[in-house]
C-alpha cells in the first residue's frame, strides 16, 4: 500500500504586528479537505492549522536520492544523467539540474532537467521520474528556498 506523505511550503505573509514572515517548509501532520485546512508541525509551536491558500502542498515521490534523502515534488536534484539515464563517459562532474514535478497528463512524477555546464550540449530534457535511476539523483534544494540553482549555465569553461 502506498504511503502518502506531504510537506507544505508556508507562503510569505505579513503577521499581525505588520512584520513580513518569510516562507518556510513544514512537515504535514494531516489534511482536512472539508475545512480546507492543513495541520503542519511548526518548530516551537507544535501543530498549527493553516488554510489551503496559505501553503503549497508537495507530495513525497516514494523514492530516496543517492544519500537516502526523500525526494518530494518541488525538489531540485542534480545528476550526471543525460536524457534517458545514460552517462557521457567524458563528463566527470554533475552536469544536469532538475525539478521534480507532477504530471496531470501522465499521473506520475517527472523530472525537467536542465544542463548546468556550458560543456553539455542540448537544452532542457525530461522524463518520468520512474525512468530515471533515482539513486543517481541528489537533492540539492527546493524551488522555494533555492531558486538560484535553476539559473542559466554557470561554469568557468
């Protein structure tokens, strides 16, 4: 049986004192569709109820990365992988960065991979997450905390 697990990105907001609170990732304790609220586990405050429109829910893919870390929707991963899981024997460093997303059309998680080295030919590629060897992927951040990881190629070559 599948183990459904989620995490929630709490969107930045202005609190009752007029102070802007930065966004942060939380563990989801439970989801209540009737009241449209999520119970998140907050550091220092225990379980807190938050409305759906204040968060972004991200689902666990059920796959670990190369270090055993759980891979979630919205994670940014890096890899030596070329499209469709073969490795270029002439490239010895990680040369792709990708985002884990959900495909409504395929009802599956997929990766949108981008070259991070100017030495890598081609542009964006992608595929269903199951077609990649997840144990060759490494989670290096997420789209909320680390959007700079998805910027244009950045090497000295």
